[in-house]
């Protein structure tokens, strides 16, 4: 074992800057067991890291989801069994960034196995360290570089046993990685229903001219993007006074609220593939609002809605992979919530400034939705109560972690991981479009960086009535 350690450590210095805390002594937290295949597996604080029977075969199976030439970001080095196979699978044009923050686990890998095959590979880098801020900056640096160099072949994987062993000294990073893990689960869980919707929507999608027809159509015009958060209650009475010089858009959950109040939006956005999303449209099928939808949106919404429709493709999606349609009809880089889609599309339309309404991204007054909404048990509430999906897609029993974020007053407010993810996505959209002014009106919830807060109805009406 000592021979492995010394050899591994010399090579490891080529791939990571933090090796001083690794010493040639197996930690007491590590329990080693030789498997029937003759290879070692370990338990770390009673968490089994690799198979009790054949860790090599398990590592090979883990690597099967890797594609040739991919840029892979992986949390969890473990003992390295799966690392060998990922590097082999993604080939000479691929790259593997591995993150391992548990010192005991990394030390066991260096002591128990000869890692030279991995550590002699120039297509591999390991991030390890004790300082959360330094580690986070390094992760961001590498992930941005990998994603920008090959966006279509950028893959993120988690070695689940290793992920369970992240030290408690990395709370913010754990939360960020946990959100990322949750986001990666959504395509797996919703994959079948998204594919079904894409197939059923295919004819409409192929015949549709797409959002490119509308790009720059509203250049220089201000726009309101209405969501159904609790703060919509404060703004709703004023929306009837909005001059038609403003483009009024809304997400699907806000559509029935606006129409009930006699307010007709110009655009409505929909991307949810689930059956539940149709209930926002079932009494609004005659609306004059133009529907902006994704190919995997609920097929009832796409087929039964009678107004004008414009398709938009998610660039990162592989559900509808005809490149010619993506290029000619229009696309969005925004994932996550329908609000992210709406904001990105309005920017493409040339709208400036853009005012966000009902965008709280948290639980002010322990509510998720406006009191004008009858839909108080929809997906976000399901997420908060530990139910991610309903009906036939019951990923359900995964309890959502509560995340504390700053609100516009600088105090702490509770949100959950899904909304935290959407918050960061909106911040990214704003950061990528600094020339477009974006305001958040009367939010009771989370502070959104790169966006200007307007806190009173007087400020709002001043903007709405005196903009020109």
C-alpha cells in the first residue's frame, strides 16, 4: 500500500494543487473489504462506496452513460474504478473533471489502488481542497470552460455513494451540487412524457414558423412579464391601467388570473409537459394571447389552444434534435422555469425595459401563489412538501431542502431548491444581457442579482404612465 501511495502522490500533483493534507495513513473512518472478484471495496462511516461483489464491473456499468468525445464533470472519485472506464469511453477528444472533497476517501484511493493509469492521462483533472470558496471558484472555472468549448457534449454525473460523503464544511457547495443533481433528474423522470409530447406535437412543430418570426419585433418597447407569485396581489389592480405601448406577457399559471380580471395579455408561455398544465388553459382556449411553447409542452395545450402559436426550442434538449428546425424556428438557452423562458424570449423580441411581476421565488407569508390563483397545490407546492411530480410520475418521496436566501430588504427568506435554481437562472439571463434593463416590481421574495427592485405602487405607476 505504501508503494501505491508514494507513486500516486507524485502523479497526483500534476492534476490538483491541494495534496499537502494527504498522508500515508489509512483513516479510521475507512473500513476495507476484499470482494469475491479480488478487488477492494470500502465503507466510509458505514457508507458503502463500491460494490461488495465486483467493483470493477460496477465501474464499467457506471461509465456506460458517457458518450464518446464528451466533456464530463463528475462528482466522486471513489476508489477510481469508474474513472478508468469513463476516460476510456469518452476517448481521445474527451475530458474528465472529477471533484472529490472528502479527504479520507481520496486518501483511501491513493493508498489502496495504483492510480497511475488515471493520473498519467492528460485528459483528467481532479478538484480537491479544504476551502469552500477556492474550490467553488475552481469548479466554476473548469465547468464554464468545458461547457463553452463543447456545449452539446457537456455531461454531468454524480457517483452517488461519494456524493453522500461530502464534508459538512462545504454547505453552499453541497446545496449547489444538490440542486444540479435535482435538475439532472428532471429529464430522466420526465423523459417519457416529453418524448410522447414531442411525437404528438411533431406535425404542429414542423408547420410552425417559430419565434424567429417575432425576433426584434418589439425592439425598444417596454414589457411586463407576469408570474403568479404572491406579490401579484399588489400589482394586479394596476395592470388594467397599463398603456398598450407596453407588451404584456405572462406565464401559464398567470393566464387565468389575468383573463378573470379582464386583462388580455399579448403573449403566454408554456413548457410544462405534464397533464396538470392544461388546467391553466382549459377555460382560456379562446384567448387572444399568442402562445409561445416548446416541442415537449403538454400536447393538449399545443393542440387545443386556438390562438396563434409560436414554437421555441430548448438548445440543451435532445428530445427534438432536428438542427434545421432549431436554427430556422428559434431557440432559447433558458431551462428551468417558464419564467426563465419568458424573460429570454422577451429579450429576443427586443423588449426593453422588462418588468417582472409576481416573481417572488420564495415563500413570503408561507405562500407560493397569488391569492387570486385557485391553484395552490401545483408543482412548486408539491416540491416544497416533498413531492416533485404527481400522477404517473411520482418521483415523489424526495423531500425538498429549504434554502435561505436574502430578500430585497436584506433579510433571510425561505425558498426551496427548485426555486433557488430558477433564481440563479434568471440572474444568469440578466448577466448575459446587460444592455436590457430588467426590474422586479414589488417582490416580497428573493433578491435577484443584476435586476433592479421597485418597491411601491407609486414607483410602478410612474414607470407605467411616464415612460414615454
